C-alpha cells in the first residue's frame, strides 16, 4: 500500500509568538488542510510531536487533538528530541501501511521562548547521559564543537568552510517569509562573531524558536481523491547511536544518519546521486557538512569542499537547505522535521517560488535528534 503526503503546513518560526501551543498547532493544521479537500472529521488519527519540559502542559496530545476537533479519534504522543516530527511521520506511515488508519495528521510543535536560553540549554543538555555526560558541560554546542574539532583534525576542514554554510543559509532565508532570521550575513561577519564553543561561533549555531508544523498523510486511494499533487513516501529510514558520545565509534560523522540513509535509499531503490533537493539537519554548521558526507553527496572528508565550490546552492550538484535551514529558519524542536518535510513537498509540487529547484522529482529529508542520538531519513518522490 502506497502512502502519500497530501497536506503540509507550518506557522512562522519566531521568538515570543504570544499564542498558546494549541493555537500554534491549529495554525499549522489549518494551513495543511488547505492543501486538501478534507475536514477534520476525516482525519482518523493524530500524532502529536514535541520534546517535553519546554511547556507546563503534560500530555499535550490530548489537549491538541481536542482543540483541533479530532476527538474521539485515536491520538498519540511521539518524542525523539529534535527529530520528533519526522519520527511522527514514520509512525503515521506505519499506521497507514498496516491498514489501521487511512488518513493521519502529524503535528509537531515547540514553544521555547517562555524560558531563558540558559534554561533551554540545560534541558537540551539532559538529552545526553545525565550521569556521565551532561553534568560536565556537554550541552548541544559543546557536543557539536567536539565533532567539528575532530573533523578539522582528520579532514582539514576550516572555519571558513563552516562559515560558508551560514552564508548560504542567510542568502536563502531572505526568500523564506516563515524564517525567523531573514538576513544575509558575510563571511567576515561569521568569522568575527563571538565564540560559543570553539570552533563554533554565534552564526555557526541555530536559534531556539516557537512554531508548529503539520503533515497530513493518506493511502493511495484517498490521495487521488483529495489532491492533484500527492507526494509519495518512497523510502523511510531510522536508526540510533549510543546516548553518550564517549561510547561512539565515529566522531567525524553521525552513525545514526549513515544507517538511516542506507535504509531509506534501499527502500526507495535510488542512490545519493538521484536526489534532486535535500533538507538536512543543520543545527550547527558542522552538522550540515557531516550530513553531506553521511548521506553520500560526497566522500567522507569532502563536505567542506562541497560548500567551498558552492555545489549545495541552487544550480549546484545537490541543492541543500534552500529555505534557510535551521540556522536561519530557527529550530522549534518538535516542529522542525515537519517543516523540513513541508519544504521538500513544496519543492516536488513545484510550489517553492523563488527557491524552486528546476524539475525536482526526488527529495530527501535528514532530521537528527540530540547529538546524533536519533537519525531519520525520509525520501519523497513526485
């Protein structure tokens, strides 16, 4: 049984959105429904995705499904830190593929501005081993900084190459009205910015945000009745790595991404060279460079060269994050994967406006949870 995405919605990503999580989710849900001719009553199940402890509401699935008019249909709560809503899409895919449900809504959200940045970092740090790792300061920036240092030492990657990832991000953010930071930055600005966790500087790091996303999925029969432009899930992979980085066998790439990518490529019957456009999890600039290598867009150690040659811009070998990515869009944890999928859905539908990749038929989404703990790769086809 084929599974299609028929609706994809998102709120603007921003700081201090001044509305509740139920209202955030409603805006994304309403936006996704507009792509279809469905009513809420035709949604057979909902999967609500977020990372806990950023909001006081316990059991948000019950709250949100009620507010969206989805009761008494079944609802579930999915969490895999920053990859929660792509995990939700995997669960939705499985529910439809099994025949348990025909149509599923996957709604991801996070409202991060109600607590301070230091409180956010403390909570994100507890996504690592709370006995042997996070108490010693391995928050997200420090964790990815270790990967950056290892990559530099092994492959000769430079701070200039890291900064060029942000320069690309800023260029495309200007064309994305939903991005939080719509601002171009120069290489010099990036290199002179204050250090967060050496070698990562301020512009090497994504920002916390408020936002929601929604992906509506259905089976082949219903897809043909609800939209003229269904986007098919061709491959879907998921993997994990050890929670503690001290137990990792690879410090210049993310094993969970490599494994998830292999699964997705095999299922889709394609190779990396067949991908026309990609969204990768650029929570930090080094993360995008590692993603190039982990997904097979270039050989290990050549990610820096790929951005140096502008091969990940529109018109290059493989356009990546042409919506600005996490670095410019912002990163409302539970909503991020759904936002990435929305971008690729619009690319494959030919609805990406000024960032449209010509004749895009196959798109890839790479979404990572934690410091390479959870990896999700989803391949979509027109």
